[in-house]
C-alpha cells in the first residue's frame, strides 16, 4: 500500500514538474536570469536540472497534502501494530481489536 501511495504522489508530481519546466523556460531564457543581482553561475543545462528538481519537490509536497487530506479518519487514526503485538497501555481500541 505504501508503494502505491508513493506512486500516487511521485508520478503526477513528475508529470506536472515537466509541464511547469516547459512553460517557465518557454518564456524565460536561463542565460537572462539573475540571482540577487548576479548572473547565475550554472550553465543552461544546470539551471534546467536544478529548476526541474525544485518544481518536482514542490509538486510532491502538493500531491502529498492532497493524499493526506483524502485519507479517511479511520486510516489516519488506526494503530499500525496488530492487536496481539500492542503494548499494555495502548489506547487504540480494546484488546479484542475493536475500535470506534
């Protein structure tokens, strides 16, 4: 389930980051960009690469928040440890495994 959720997050973020990259660098040339008044020290390819990973990280955060907010309260509050392996003071449901 974790691998599936991870792909729900990473793959759409990858596609959107690629689209953002096309849109941004379709309008701006990396050679004309400045950072705090200084010319960027990276080559064009370097700017494209760094920008893509920044866009990808931002869209991963967005997709992660969407995935988190789409979870039901049961998924968020359930105990990841099976009933027979829980510590004695666990408050996640009773000893028979019933919860909520």
